[in-house]
């Protein structure tokens, strides 16, 4: 493998496909850390390959590259993301508002506590690194996983959303936020420095409050 | 709905953990304080025999364990043994009863012994 300065793991994979084995299947799009499609397992750790320099991860010059864990493999380095995104839908990760086009814009103070919670979690681009890093997903395949729960947490804190009770019901229980063991692997590995663990803890509190009010 | 019972169990585990944190602290401080003059059965029984305060404290400790431990085991069984459903619930209730019974037997033993 030719080496050069600032070479990324995605460069290595691309070189393999173009020069060594044209049958190699892998997935990428933007190459600059915006799209989240090039996540793979690099020396045992889920990473964006486009933003991972070979120098930083190749111990003794060796790289072992595989598809993301915790997901079915379509071929070679391509993981099937269907269940990952299906779980976003199961966690009711879709905004549901009540305003119409004739209503004025909602005014949300940037410094409000809820908006700050949203800011901390909203930058997720759905790369699946957290999901592949989560031990609980490995042990309990029904578990919604960090990304879907993080998405639910942003909506729970969205003052415009009208489906929060249904959302809390969707994320409660052994396949939801209560399964999290706070291993913090998701927060440790997230390339966007999001902390899904904190959001999941927030969901646990929100669910408990709803249960104590008798709303759940 | 299972999410309601799952949530209730989670809350019970959190609440029992809070009780246990306090109980363990009191228990450890008592041990460290009490063994300074040497550890003997007579000294322990002298402190606990007929003492309703210690009996109440250790009863709470035991019952908190009986609530907390089986809920934790429930997750361990699911994740490590893929054991769920009714048989798991029956086994865990039996285990809770075992912890409560053996623990309370010990509490009664040092209170009345």
C-alpha cells in the first residue's frame, strides 16, 4: 500500500478497490465528514474512515478494516442500515407539530434550557458509529440504540412538538432507554462529540416523571 | 403494557439503589467504628440484641436488596442468557423471596438471638 502524508483510511480502501480488487464493495459519498456514509470498523473501532488518518490508527503499519458491527452485512464493507433507521421511526423520531403555514414562526429562546439540550444533540448525521459501538445493541438486538434515542431526546425538548407522550411510551422499557447501561461507548466514539448517554438519561427522567404523573 | 412495567421496575431499582447507598454507608461506618476494639460475636450481639433501631435498619437493608438484586439479574438473564418471559419472572420472584427470607432470618437472629 503506497503511503503518503495525511492519508485517510478511506483513501486506503479506495486504493484497494481501484488498484487491487475492483470487486470490493464499500460506501462513501462526501469524503469530508458531512454525510456519515463511510463509517467502518477500523482496528476494532467504529470510525468515519474519511476523517481517520492512517498515521493515527495503524499500529505497526497494520490496518484491519471491516463493516460496522451490530448490523447485517450486505457485502464486504457495506452494512445494511435498514434496522438502524427503522429504529428511529420506532422511537418516533419524526417531528409532529400543530402549526399551519398561516401561523407565525415559533419563537424559541436560544438560551432556554430545552433549546440548549436540543443544541447538544441535534448535529447527529446518522452515521451509525454509536450503534456499532454499543454493547447493549449486541446483547439485545431489539434495543433502539443511542442514535434513535438521541433523536427522540431532541424532539422531547422541542417545545413545538405535540407527540411527546406517545414518544415517551415508544422509548420506555427494555428495548428503549431503560436498557442503557451507561457504558458511554456511544459518547466516546461519536465523531460529532454528541453524548447520547446524556440524552438517554434525560429520557429516563422524562419517562419517570410521566409515570409519576400517571400519564405514561 | 410492558413499557409501563419495565418503567416501574426501573424506578424501583433506582429507588432501592438510593436506599442501599445509604445503608451500605451506615453499615461500613459501623463496621469500621465497631472493630476498633476487636471483633467478637458477643460485641455484635450486644449492639443488636433487642435493639429495634438496628433491627429496623437491617430489615430495610435486606428488603432493598430483595428488590434491587432481582431487577438487575433480570437484565443479566435477558442479555447474557436470552432468558425472558414468564419463567424468568417466576425465577426472579423466587430469588427475591429467597433473599428476603434468608436476610430477615439473619436480622431476627441477631435481634432475638
